[in-house]
C-alpha cells in the first residue's frame, strides 16, 4: 500500500502524527495511506511560505506566466495517472476524472495569461492617481472531496499568478490527487511557494486562526464556512467562501422535452450529484410533469453504475459512507411522506458506497429532500401551476448559489431568471462555468467570487497612489 507524504518547503515530509487510510469508495476499503501532519508542521509550512513570499512577490508577471504554463504542460503529461488516482480516491468514472484533469490544465493556462493592470484614476496637470494591486502574502486553500483536483487548481493558480504563496489543505477523504498536483507545481516554482499539509482533524481551525495567513479560500459546507469566518476574524483574513447550494430549476410550460431532458439530467447528476452548483430541485409545470418524469426516468435507467475504472461505467459511487447515509435518510423521509420513487431509491447490494440515480416524484416544499441539499444522486421533481408562486418557492431557502429557468421563449425565461436570488442564473442550461466568468454565491452560499478578472483580484490588496507632480513636470 502506497504511503503519500506532505510537501513543505520543497521537501516531502512524513506526518508527525503518523498516517491515515484513504478509502476507495468503490470498495469501501483502504487503498493508500496519507501522512497525518501536526500543528507544528502547519507552522513550518506557513513559515516556509512567508520566507518564499519575500522573493516571489517581486517575480515579474511574465515569469509567473511562464511558470504556470509549464505547470499546465506537466499536468497534461501526467493526466492518465492523475485521472486514475482521482477515480480511486473520489469514485467518479475515469472519463469524468480525465476531464477534470484536462480542465484543470486549461484553467491553469487561462490563469497564466491573465493580466493585472495599473488603473489610472485621474490625470491632471498637478497630480496623477493610480490604483495598484499587490499580492496579499500567504494564502490558505481548503478544498472539498467532490472535485479534489480541479478545485485545488481553482484556488492555487490565481493565488500564484497574483504573487502569493500557498498552503494547501485538501480533504482527508481525497488528499492524494491534490498532493500530486502540489508536487507538480513545486517542480516549477521556488521552494516554499507551494506547500501541502494533510491530516484528519485539527488543521481547519488552526488554519483559520493562524496569524501568518493573510487569506483563506474555502469551498465546502455552509456550517464549516461559518466556522472559517469566525476563526479568520483573529487577524481579519481576506475570505473567499464558496459554500453549499440547493439550486432550483424551473421548467416553464411548453418547454421541449426532447431538447432539454438529457441536459437537465446531466446537470442534476453530474459527478453523481456531488457538485455544489448541480441542479438540486426541479420544478416542472403540471401540464408536463408526468412527461418529464417519464423521460428523466428512462435516462436514469440507462446509466451504468459501477467502479469508475471498469469499462463502460458512467456512474460511480457516492464518495463516502456518511454522505451515502444522508442520501438514504432523505429518500426514506420522502417515502414516508408518500413520495413516489420512480427509479433507484435503495443502496446497491455490493461492496462500496453505490447508490443508483434516483428520481422522486410527488414531493413538495417543506419536505427534507426539497429543503435540504442532498449532494448525491437523488433529484426531487416538484409540480407547480403558477409561475409567480414557483419563483417564490425557488427563492424561499437560505441558499443562493445558482438557479436556472428553462423555456421556449428565451426572453421570458431570462426575465424570470433575473429574479432568482442566486449568484448565478442560467437560462436553458445549468451548472455551466468558464474560467473567464466570475462565479460566486449569495445569501448563505458564501461571498466573494472565483474565476475571471474579478476572481483574480480577490487574491490581491489595493494600494491607491497619489502622485503630486512638481512644477514644470
């Protein structure tokens, strides 16, 4: 069984607290071990990043661009091995894992090409006012288990591009691909610019309150995000929080079932539903409710569930037992309240954490499956009759990550989408993101944005420079 070490100041380091098992969700058994670091080793990582920052902050934009392009090349060269590692620790099918790696390389290339210009605020004969952007210092990246490689790239690459140094803390459920990513990055940057610490407990609170860290970028649950925010108050750390989502989708009357059913299914069950911005609640007009239910059921029944490394499999397991048990509890609660299980609805009788794509009809707001984020392979179908009422229901929750409206009249759908209380509103699509488009939530789904120029600037502080011109200049 392979043992994976942390990386601190360019050196692979064994954990002072021993090691912990990494479970393959397709078998439920350990396939590797990872270092369990100590708080003293976290201090070492932060200290290394602080020292490296003194020089890295002054590296030119052109040189940082070159480094990131070299990193992207190395990611692509190792794509097959990285994808297989992701499948083993996370569970997703190999094709999806490969797409995650190649997407991460593309995101890295985009970050490499981004520019931070000096803004000219005012120019007069007597003074010039400029707005400069400067790196913050040490950035801590705390990543979840659903897209372990891609989200680490989303956090780390713009931080490095802006001139910061990074301490990465991946989920203890999926630390291995992030460790491999950090090893790749470390080959192209000076020691201490990138570091990675791993462990099962204790690191989160220590990172949030650490005085040597200037910013935290966190992707995960709302409850944990609130804890991060409380800890960050100790030295007023900058924060980017991408938290939970319970995205609603509204299907307007007259929507072509043939055109949208497959895309709706994929938006809901992407990564087995384990995506923050996945479609989590589907509101269908009563005139098409049964037709959509039948069409989605047929698509669900075509999915091939199994180990992501097996040929032909396109639907993997839930990543961990705790999440699987939550999915089971939500489906059981819906069934107890009279819901109709159209397909799936029970854990598969085999090793691992397998739960088939499940569609639940005859549910409504106020039930757990609708009101709570299931973050798994279950989609509730909710009937509605009035557009204004369904908009109110879609906005009623305390989360506001994303939402979508589907309909034959694009202008009508866009007008309704603009009234969704969400950070992103999609029209006739869902869960689409691009490196050049800022992405972030509202309400209890977090604050700050990732991607695009706005996302890059989140890793900088501003300095306004007033230049008083000398007479005759």
